[in-house]
C-alpha cells in the first residue's frame, strides 16, 4: 500500500539548521545593540557639550543682563537636553532587554 518508509533528517542536520536560525537572530540582536550604542555615544557627547556650554554661559554672564533671545535659546536647549536624557534612558533599557534575549538564546540553544 505505501511505497516509501517515513524517514526524518539526521539529528546532526537538525542541530545545524537550528543553530543557523538562532545565529541569524543573535546576529540581528547584536547589530541592533551596536546601533543603539552608537546612538548613545553620539547623544551623550552632544548632551555633555550642551552642559559644558550652558555652564560656561551661566558662569560668565549675569541673569539680569541676558537678552530675551538668549534666554529663549537657553530654555529651548534645556528642553532638548532633557528629551535627550530621556532617550538615553530608553536606549539603556532597550539594550538591557536585548541582552536578556541574547542570554536566553544562548542558554536554550547551545
């Protein structure tokens, strides 16, 4: 009635296929982490530069003598720096989560 016997692939071939698939995922996670770290480095440098400039301006000027335009620029810059710091926190959280996923993959697919 049946012409062929059911046969599965070898365990070695299955293991190789599993490792290849997991490797694709871990590679993508690694690339995402690298991109986050580059973004974080650039953002940190810009925030540090802003803070250094803000301290210099504050140290070398009198509040009463600053013009309205300078005050507006300073206020806008402070808001942007605050948003950048929030982004840095979000990046850190995302990187931590991605590393947790990497650790799970490493534990379960060795």
